[in-house]
C-alpha cells in the first residue's frame, strides 16, 4: 500500500511497526459546536484509510480524542477556550455542551457510515497522563515555567519544523495568526503545555497540578491519549491539513522529547473542503452541517459519494451544483445495482473476482484513489459477467466504500399518506366505473408526482413507492 507521508513529502510504501496490528491515531472534534461538512470530509477519508487497511488484511487499532478542554480560539494558544465560548453562547455548562455536541457528532458519523474508532477518549479523562509528560519534559529541560504557565522550549530541537515544508519565518506563531505575542515565552514558537494563567479567568474546568490549578494545552492531549492507548511507536497519525502546524508539529516535539525516540512514521493529512467564499468557518452564522444538507433533501451518503469522487489530497470546493451531480450519479449507480438479479444461483466467476479485486485494491493502494475505485465498479457493471459475481464483488467493495450499494432504500410512508393513497385508489375506481377517465388519469398523475405508482392487476389496484 502506498500513501503520501507529510513527514517525508513523498508517496511511500506503508510498512507497519508490527504486521499483526497497525496503530492509527486520528485527531477528533472540538465539541463546542456541530461539525461542519469540511470536518466530516476529514473523518470520511480517515474511515476509508482504516477500512482499506482492513481490506488488505491488516488489523487496525484506532484511537481518537474528543477535545472538551484546552483548544483556544486560535490554534496558537491564544484567545478564549472554544468550549467556554460554546457554553456561553448557549447558556449551558461546558460539560453539557461537550456531551450534547459529542452525541451530535456521533450521529453524523453514523449517518455517513463512518466506523466509530475502537478507542475514543475525552481530553478531560486523561489529565494524569498530561501531568506525567509535562513533569518529565520539565525534568529533562525541554520545558520551562514562565508567567505561571509551562511552555515547551522549541529552541531545544534542531528539527522542530520537520513536518512542515514552510520556511521557519512563515510558521512563527503570532505572525501567522496575527495575534499579540505572549511575552512569557522564550521563543516565539514555544507553546503552552499547562496553563495556570489565562486572560480568561472564568475557565470552568481546572485541575490541580504541580504547577498550580490549571488546565492542559490543546496539543498535549493528543500526545497523551495516543501514547497511553497505542504505545510509544505509532504507525499512522491523521488529521486535516490545518493540523500540520502548529498542532501536529507540537505533538511531535513534545512526544519525541518525552519518549526519547521517533514516535510516528506516517503522517497523513486530508485537504480541506472549502465553500465558494473560501475557508469554512463556524463563526459566520449558519454554516454547512450534515443536518442542513438533509433538510434540503440530500442524504448523508450523497455527500460521502461526493467526497469519494475526489482525491483526499485535493481541495474540494462545495457547491449545491456539485452535490446535485453527486446525488444524481449516486442514484444512477444504485439503480444499476438494483437491477442485478439477486435470486439466481449462477456460479461465481472466480477469474473475474480475482481480476476485479486486484483492480479495486490497486486503486486504493495507490494513495487511496477512491474515484478510481468507483470506476472499477462502473466497469464491472458494464462487463458481461453474471449477476451473482457482480453482486458478490459489489458487496465486497462496499466494505470499504460504505455507500450502501446493496441496501434497499427504506420506503418512507406514514399513516397519513397510506390513508390518502387508499382514498385515491377508491376514488379512481369510482371514476373509472362512471367512465370519468379524465378524473381517473388525473388521480394517477397526481400520485405519480409524489412518487407513488399505481398498477392495475387482476387482484385490483396496487401501488409502488419510488
Ligand atoms: P476541529 O473540530 O476544529 O478540531 O477539527 C476536526 C477535524 O476537521 C480536524 O482533523 C481538522 O483538521 C479538520 N478540518 C477542519 N476544517 C476543515 C475543512 N474545511 N475541511 C476538511 N477538514 C477540516
Ligand atoms: Zn490532535
């Protein structure tokens, strides 16, 4: 399997530390608001990566954090705590906000057929681990206390910027974010490991520590949760590209200084989904959520399908036009699959199974080329192969793609509609009896517009819902 590694800036052959079990860490949501569909694009690509690894035979142990403390409104340790901001906005406590948006996030994940990671851990449940790491970093002189906070000293590392290919000057915190500089830091790039002093005193969640009552920095949470659950040697660490700096850069700095050796071999980042105005944001009033798309009549899988049609490494610009196109293509694909005969017992064509499985694997193994993997399905549907073989392969491929290709749509029908259909069938029968064919036709047409198809059979009129 070949995958692009941000650390080496190359597409590389994936070789795990231990073939028996691949370890994978993915940065989770900051649960102060709904996830926007950009965030969800990242979770879709991570899901494809995990399922591809499973498909080609690896066992994957995956861990994700839930950020419920410590992520400030700027990624560079400045501004207000996002959780506190969310709590104030909704006149609730931080814990209530965290629980509510974690549940909402989980619902989005399920709707998109994303597998919930095996280990999911809340930032607030691992305070002991962060304290242990920070203590050691202080003992080993990688960290210092200043102005009441504990900072990581980036000048101690020669390769602090190894994950990014940007020039050091572009990456200096404060310059990038346009925020005022923290005068307690020794070096501009230093970052907070533990806060006891903040301009925003009303921080709700605080813990005792050897450095005073306070709370952890954002970056330490991922290092702590990952090392605690997946051990000292990590195979893959994922996130969106905005995480490369400062978040992942800082995770590497503190983890490797703490462990005394290289920590993670493959850093895999997903490009962003932008809206037509540019970067997606949650601060601009109504923003693009999965529920918003559902309210407009799209299914979550339309969106998953749209994401899989592009490379995870390319910027994707969201538009309703693009989503409409995805919706139409997805429906067409589903209806082609639906036409396959599920009730025959034709012998499976093993040579074709091998050929198509290879093509499917080749596509995914070349840096998760999901659009090529979809082309393999289109080619399969076109070729003269028996339906049993096609169905077998589609079932198999959908273990990775998770597009519900074989799932029959639930027929949404409520009691009101049922009553209405039956009344119309009776009314139409009467109209026909009275030779009022215009009325009979108009009843049929009205129902058809609602997706209800009437069929006259020997046993009477029946209906089908499209
Ligand atoms: P957050 O909840 O802000 O911590 O972000 C959750 C995940 O979404 C992280 O992996 C981010 O890198 C990722 N992310 C943030 N914005 C976008 C975007 N516009 N498109 C894709 N992924 C994003
Ligand atoms: Zn993280």
